[in-house]
C-alpha cells in the first residue's frame, strides 16, 4: 500500500486509529461474527464516540487533534474497521450516513436531540431509502411523507427494507414522496423519525450470508407522525440531500472495500509464502503469483481512486461535481474486495472454505454485499457514464 495521496498527518492518524481498533474492536470481532452480539457492537461504538472519532466529518463539533478533519479521515476509519470486521464497520458507516444529513439539514432542535448522541457513541442512526419495489431508482419510492397542517405534523406511511441498524437505531432518516401543495411541487421529502414514534414498527430482520453482527431488516410506518420541525431541508428537496449523502456513503464504502481487500490479501500473501506444494513454496507457481500480482495492483488502484474522491470532498467539491469520482471509488474498491476475497479462498483451497482455518471464508461472504449496498456496481457505472456521455439520455 503506497498511500500516495495521503500526507504525514493522514498516516499518523491511520496509525492512531489502527491501534485504537486493535484494542477496542479486534478482541470483540469473533463475538460479533460468531454470536452476532449487539452489546459488543455498541461497546465499540461507544468507545469510538468517547474518543471523538465519530465527529471526523463535522469540523464545527470536532474536538480531536486533527487541524482539518474530514472525509479522508472518516474513510481511513472505515478502512481500518472493515479490515477487522466489516459487519461492525457497516454499523458505524450507517450511523454516520444518518448523521450527515442531520448535521447539514436539520433544525437546531433536531440536531441536539439526535445528532449529538450519535456523535457521542450513545446512539446509532439509520437511513430508510430502499423499498420492496424501489432501490437504486429513488424516483420510484412509494412511501408517502405528507404534511398535516391541522396538527402541524409530517405523516409517514410505507415499508422500507434492507435497512441497516433497523430496530436498534435510535433515529431514522426517512425518504418518501410528497404530493404537490399550494407552494411546492411534488417531490421527495426527508424527515427524522425517532425509534419511539407512534406508528413505527420493525416487522422482521434478515439473515444474510455475510456481515454477521450487522442488524438489517424492515421498517414500517403506519400513519407515523413527527413534528413539523423534523423536516430535513425543504419540502420536496430530498433528492439534493440524498445526492450529497450518497457521495459521502460511496466514498466511505470505498474505504470498506479497501479494508476487506487488504485483509484478504494479507492472508493470501502469507499462505503463498509458507504453504509448500510439489517441493517448493506455493507462491513460486505462476498461477499463484499471477493472482498475488492482480490483487496487489487492484488494491493500489482502488486506494488511489478512493482517496482522490475524499481529498476532492475535503477541498470543497461535492454534489454533481463529485458524483462520478465517488461512484468510481465505490465501484473499484468494492469490486476489488470481491476479487481479492475470491482469489484468497482459491489460493487457500480447502482451508479457504472452512471456519477452522481462519477468516478467508468470512471475508468471502462479507465482500459479496459490498457491490450491492449503497448502490449496485451497475448503478455506479451508470453514474460514471452519465458524466462521460453528457449529451445522451442513458436508458437505465
């Protein structure tokens, strides 16, 4: 790993956060993976909050030693956490994706009620976008977010699924369609819904092939009411909020992919150098060193693309101007994680598909989610091509 785009401050921060996670997360990683222990997850979240690491994205409330904290450092945190346990990293990445629109678009009252506890590690948040008939196509959302002028409340009705932190989050950022009003056109609206709001329920949690310990499920809203002040941004303006959130999320997922890829690569390198077959080290075989070389260059390429996007964001570039680069970071890093996890299992052979011989099989299962969550690889390619073919209306 060359970390060409990182400076000495960034590297020192990586060393600091790596040591922290080795103390706090590594001893609990097996408990999270094998027993899906939410108490273990919460304990590490709380430690991260107390240490100030959940404030990296928010310079105005940051209290640490970095002179200019930002997305680069949040992505380093994501990378180092995912290298140890991707399920845990999903929990904090989701909480930060919830904190992002709260920080930028919520009223002061809502920020105090929900943002502060997330940043302190005392609470976690969730983002409610995906539905049974809408995922990447946010324009197809069926959930309704409508204003009741009689009671001065927003009323939410709908079902969201594949929601990370469902049932355990303390606040949910809900995106839904709002009909046209006297002073507004039809569009998407976002509101903050606390866990104890009347009308919110959690029909079921899902069982996934990987990311064990990360709680993912459904969130249902039946005439769920929240105060008018829980609106984020302006009525019907949530596409803009969502776009900024997705840029943030996709860069963070670049870090997630890098962490998983790095862990898999370390296992493959060790095995290639120590395992003997046909009288010599396995890594002497052309088919093996070809796999090692391909993993190596893909990781370096993913790192450069990911931290290019974070450095651009930290330089003040966001919105449509960052959409392509954030999508590239997510695409390349998560595809790299899948490639490295697959090749590592193949290099290890039988040892790669058993839990008794290390984490290779876990990384293989965990990596598969990366090219789906936060926008599929196919959606990332669309976003990239839409910038490179600006005069065409690309047919999804």
